[in-house]
C-alpha cells in the first residue's frame, strides 16, 4: 500500500476518489467495504439452509458465483416493493432523532453546570456521574500514559529489531494508579 502510488497509480487514484466501498441502499451512511458486502451477499444467497456441497462441484460453484449478484439484486428489488416493509434505518426515525437531540442538550447542560472537562483549566480528574475526584497520582497517570506507552513501544521496537531481545519475550505490565481500584475507591470513600 505504501508503494501503490508508484507501482499502480491508477488504483491509487481510485482509492483517492473513494471507490473502495459499496452502497447497499440509497440511505445515508449505508456504504460498506467491498468484502463485507460480498459476505452479506453470500449470506443472502445461502439463506437458512446453507449451501452444502457447492464447493464439491465446480459447475455448481461457477453458477453460484455468476448468478449470486443478480439473485441478490432481484431479492432486494422484491423486498423494496413489498408493502409494509420499511427500508428506513431506526436512527432516521423522528423519535430517535429527538432523543439524540435531548441527549446532546443534556450533555451541554452538564458542561455549563460543571465546566468543560476537556479544558486545561482544571488539574483534577472528576467523574461526571458521581462528582468523585480521582487522586492526584491517578491524574498524573492519565497525563503521562501516552508518553509511557510511546517510550515502551520504542524500547520494544529497538530491542527486537536489533535482536538483543526475543520477539517472544513478554512485555512488562504498567501499574498505573488510575487502574488501581483501591487507590480510587479509598479517595471516593473518604
């Protein structure tokens, strides 16, 4: 994939144009990867009974490979014409949209009441639902976790690439206080 631009510029251009998904319907956000669409098509063709023994006959397998896209198209067309069958996704219904909007407004209200948890104005780590304040060592764990992980990755990479450590050697665990339930619970109980 890294050399795709040099080795196959026409394929790379198709990726850049977004031609790597399949639209399963005319609804928004229904695109999926081509292999996933193919698996769905296989599931529709196989149905509940399955396709037992189809790979044992080359002629049957060839017919199935050639005919399956057309059968799926016909089934989809039929299902679209059946009365009472809704093709609408549950997230497109007004009730779901209204509930989602209420959740957003509720979250915005919490930000107004408590403050923005993503701003750098507070040095404490606070749980929204309980208003419990995590201990200071848990806060420092959150702020340094990325750097610790990056340092461990670099050590892992260098030791294994240069061959000083076996690839099968276990990576030591981090014991960050954030994940130490007792430290957090003691503060919550105090």
